[in-house]
C-alpha cells in the first residue's frame, strides 16, 4: 500500500486529521450503538420501553450519520483531488520534458496512466473510508469485548489478525498479476490504435483485417484471463480470511464457555459485540483487493512521473535563476557535434561529428538520401536534441543548459510530423487582419478563416495543412526558420512561389532559412548546400561547386 499512502501523505495534514477525527467519532458512535443495544437487550421487557437507552441510541445514531457522511465526503474529495492533480501534474511534466524522454516512454503508457490509473485512484476514496471506519469500529468494539471478557478478547483479536493477514498475504501475488495485466492492456491499446489509424489499410485488405482481428482477440483474451486470475486470488483470500474469522468466532461460542467459568455471565453481550464486529472485519478482508488495485495504479503513475522528473529537473528554463538569458543573434555554428540514437545494445544511428557555420540571412539547404540524418540534424540545430559531444554556438556564445531555452526561441520550425493547434497558442491576441493577409498569400483564404484566436477549419488536404503551418510559422516572426521537406506536398506553382518568392522575401528581411529538401531544381536559391551521407557531412558549399 506504500505508493497509495505516499500519495495521500502529500495531501495537507489538516485535511487528513479532520478525516481521521470524523471517522474516529463515527466509529465510536457505531461501537456505542452496539454497546447500547447489548446493554438495553438485558433490560428489555414486554411492557416498558427503556427511554434512557433509546435516547442514548438516538444520540449515537445521529453522531454516526453526521460523522460518517462528513468523513466520506472529505475522503472522496481527497482521492478525487489526488487523481486530478496527479493527472494534470503528469501532463504538465510531459509538456515540460524533453523529446528523447517522450520517445522513450511511448504514447500509450501515458494515455493509460492519465485515463485509467488516475480514475482508479480517484475511485478508491470510498473503499479507503470504509476501511478506516471498519478499523476504528473494530478497535472500539474490541475494547468493549476486552472490558467484558479477556479470553474472548484474546480469541477474537487473534481471529482478526489471522483473517486480515491471510487476506494480505496474497498482496504480492495480486500486485505482480496487476502489473502483467497492465502491460497486456497497453498491447491492447496498441491494437486499438492499429484498428483506428490503420482503418484504410484494413479496409483494402481483408486478410490484414482478419490478422489484426485475431490479434485483438488474443490480447483481449489475455487481459481477461489475467483478470480472472486476479479475481480468483481475491476470492480465495476473501474466503480463507472470512473462514478463519468464523472459525474463531465459533470457538468463542462453543469452546470458551466450557473453558472459562466467569464467561457465562457475559456471553450474550460478548456475542452481540462479536456479531457486530464480523461484518466490518469481513469488509476489511473484502476491500483489500480494491486498495491493491489503487496502489498498483499509484505505482504505475508514480513511476511514469519519476521518469519524467529525471529529465524535468534538468529541462532548460527560459529564465535561469529568475533572470532571462539573452543571446546575441548572429551566426549559428556547430563544432564537432555528435549525436546518437541509443538502443538497448549500442548506438542505432550516429550523426556527426558535424562542423558547420550558418550565417544570419543565409538560405541553407540540407540534402542527402533517406535516413542520411537531415531531420536529426534539424532537431539538433534547433536544440530539441542535445549533442552527446561537441558545441553549438549562437553568435559565438556556446549553448549550455542555462541558455538552451533562449536559443530554442530563435527558431520557428515545421518538422515533417508537425502539429497544428486550433488556437494560436503563444500568439493569442494576434491581429486578425495580419492572419487573414497570410492566409490569402498562402491561398487558404477560401478554406480557413481566423477569428477569436482560432482557425475555423483544420480538415484540410496534406498540402493545405503544411501551408497553414507555414502561416503560423511566419506569424511567429523568428529570426531563423527551419523547414523539413516543406515543399514535398506542394503543387508546382506553389513550390515555385515558396522557393523563389517567399524564401527571397525572408532573406531580404534578414531572416535565416534552413530547409531539408530533395528539390534539386531549386538548389540555386540556396547560399549554402549541406549534403549528408550516413550521418556525416559529405559536402558543404555553394550550389555551383556542389554540381
Ligand atoms: N527516434 C529515433 N530513434 C532511433 N532512431 C531514429 C529515430 N529517428 C530517426 N532514427 C534513425 O536515424 C536515421 C536518420 O533519420 P533522419 O530522420 O534524420 O533521416 P532523414 O535524412 O531526415 O531521412 P528522410 O529523407 O527519409 O526524411 C535513420 O536511420 C533513422 O532510422
Ligand atoms: Mg527527414
């Protein structure tokens, strides 16, 4: 239960104390009800109502109702809050983390944690309050039993310890099974992803669809089988736990009177108390699996958070030590920069060492075959990946942790897997006419309107989506523009506009353009061509010499 407890411990102490007090009072009231009924039962008669006990009973009952409701509301608020804040915190850490982290963690794990795990934790409040209440009730009832008879107390305490510990014994096993179920669940999510993203592909090929369907069934069956196994462990431990309880209760009734002389006098009160205790104890045994589930969810979400934290702590900030770092504009230089994608057994792909100087106001084209490292180099240049060795300089200032974010803010980039935001995040309040002008220039005015910081339509063709990304990129008004195969989906007329008009305008404006492209027809537009091959620079220089 440690993970769940760690989460609760982070909540304000005052809130936790209130819950414990309210639950304590309700548990006490609950125990008092038993005591009152047990005592009143002795004085019960056919022709008189015992008013004093009836009144006490009414008071205890009222206390119980008020406190129980109060603590339940507060506890549910705490767990709901934990689930919610945890979820927002993880998303915030995700947007604050670095690219290699997200590539490592994987989308489906994040989705699983944010949807399923957060909800499981939120839902555990009721089980926890029931558990806490049961513990307190049992504690008071046991004090009462102790007051009635020591031997009965010892026996029933033994029964409680035995049954709860039997129920807890399978905790480890349940935890392992829940972990296995989680990874199968991620497999299933991957399948669902295939079914949605690969809709067209499976429509055109029924054998592919049949194979995918078989896989979906298999993973789903595996999840179900694990679920059954977990429920079985749960049922077994509940049955064993409760049986242990009943056997020892039976001992109190059947064996104790023959062994202890004095016991006979208090047998009916003791029995009433024990009968009242059996319910809450059984409940304790029963809720253990729910808590185990919430605990497993807490473990998964905490682990994800820890992974994000590891990088979060070192994620660059715009303002180091509270003061924003200003970087001189100027040439961007790479000096012996090396970067590798790392796999479990060594480097998957090595880029560099690359040395390169990009003058402000220049147009630089990156060329080279598929997989030669163009996109990787663009991510390094923009500071999304940090070099394993070597230096990046901006206006002769080396880029380090403290100025990395300021460095990134020099760029506006359209990567090949760019994302369009419906709202103009980062530029809210931009003049609508400025956007309308750009939409006009990109020949999108008939498809997309812009008002209230929002684009009216993102359901566009591939080429149109890229043009809209270009609109956003130009609005950012950054000194360096980075494009990864921007022209690839454009028609010839727009391609010409892009290379011969737009790039020239940007250059005239003093802006730097760095573009990965295969369009050798337009290489003459560039001041510098950088050709990559297998992660190494094969050629740097003007277009003429390259030819
Ligand atoms: N996230 C990643 N993890 C591991 N390897 C990667 C990753 N991204 C790219 N690679 C590998 O790095 C190499 C260079 O990829 P990159 O995307 O930089 O090539 P590219 O020159 O842009 O190719 P293309 O012209 O096809 O866009 C490839 O061999 C690719 O498999
Ligand atoms: Mg690429």
